[in-house]
């Protein structure tokens, strides 16, 4: 009998999804995207849930309790943003071991409330459980959008341009600095640590991108560019040709690897927790990227093009084309200390 390590996280998700043979009439999208989507009259409601577990997503001492609070909310807001929706209301479940103090929970909620306030999220309930294991916080978040604004993973078409917001790899570089217990060399390294501890969900940028560029598919980069782009390819039944030189590698990544572009690119495309948006747009809209980037105050970089399914995943870098398999973090195949958000 295969174990969880054999089938992996995504195999387990497929196994669970196969059990759900039908949904009721209110369900637009069930298992398989960043959020579930439900009909609520003329409005669509999106629902997502994510957890942050000490020892799995971070090691003791890597994050303050305020950081844990901020990050636990931010990763959920990012999922809602990836659907083209507006975050609305959250319920929070805490799994608390005896060593955690009331002051720790106060600090946790300082972070949760700060991120929630920035994203316009109302905190409306939850649950508290005493446990013998590690501390964990789980948040379920709702959001809303108009029917025409919903963006799924499954809409990419051959000829579409693949675009990312911001820069990639900084959060992974920040985690490496923290793991090694070393001080970063300068501001770029400090920024990378901040990206790991307090990611900024692109919910405001998402609204403008949806309005101005009408993306055909979208996902947030949590498990790494390769892994998350594979999600789009599988749901859209397509392939991709990616340009390595075009990938916007973060300055903190170059700082970490001493300027080695090849090593920096590897970390940028495999590392996770950037929580930037990865989306596709009709090729005719490529010329509007600079204008929209100026409006949102954040880089929008075209890094490749959707191709036919038979193309697979091709990465061209330094004049060499390589076939790329699924990468990124897998909860059951990757070491726990290298955990990334799902």
C-alpha cells in the first residue's frame, strides 16, 4: 500500500477530490482552485482556509507571535486575491499548547488585526483548542466578487502571456538567512527576511489587474513559481515556454548567493512564499503591462507564453532549453524544516 510520502500532497488532494463526485447547485467551483466559489444571488462568494503550524511552516524563533499573526492572515488574503475577489470576513481557530501565555495571544492578535485592517477583513468568530502538540493557527476567510471578475486557474489558452507581479525568491532567501542564523549583507537581505516574516498579499493590485488586463487565469505563488505554474497548466490543459532571463529575481536572492545568477534563478523559481500573483493574459494585452504596473506601483513582468499541452514545461536559460517537472514544496515529500505555505 502506498504511503502519503509516495503519493505526495497533490496526489492526496486528487484522492480527496475524487471522493466528491457532485456538489449542490450553489457550488460554482469546489476543490481544486485557490478558493471554493459559491453563488450568493448576483454575487459570488469565495472561501479559503489556511493554517500556520510551528515546526512545519516555521521553526521556533524564526517568527515573533505578531509575525505569525500577520502571516496567517496574509496567506489567506492572498488566496482570495488570486481569485479576483475582495476579502471580507474571517474566523480563526487556535491550537494552543500549555507553554503559550495570554500575552503571546495578545501579540498574535496584534499581527492578525494589523493585516486584517490593511485588507479590510472583519474578524467574526472562531474556536480555541488546547493541544499537546505545537502551536498552530488556522484561518477561514471569505471574499466576494462579481461574476465577470472571477479568475480561475483553468482559463489559460495557447498564446497567452505569463506574467508575475513584483520579484521572486526573496522570501526563500530570507528563510535561508534565518535558518543559518546569519545577518544579511545589506538592505536587500533585510528586505528578503521581511518578505518571509510578513508577506504582503496583492489584494489591491489584483483588483486593478482584473479590471485593466482581464487575466485568463491566476494563482498566488505560495509553493514556488514552478509548482504553481504547473497548477495552471494542469487545470488549463496547456504547456508553457518560460524565459529564465526574464524572471524578476529579487535583490535579496542575489545577495544570498553572491551574485550567481544561475543559483539565484533556481531559488527564485523553486522557492515559495513570495505571495506574488502569477497570471496569464491575452497576448494582445501585453502592451498594457507597463501602464498597469505604473498604476499599481509594482512591477509586472512577462516571463513566458502558454503553449500547447504537448510542449510540457520548457525553461530556456543561458541558451539552453530544459524540460521542467513539478517542483516546489510538497508537505509529504519535502523535509518539514523546508515547509512552505500550501
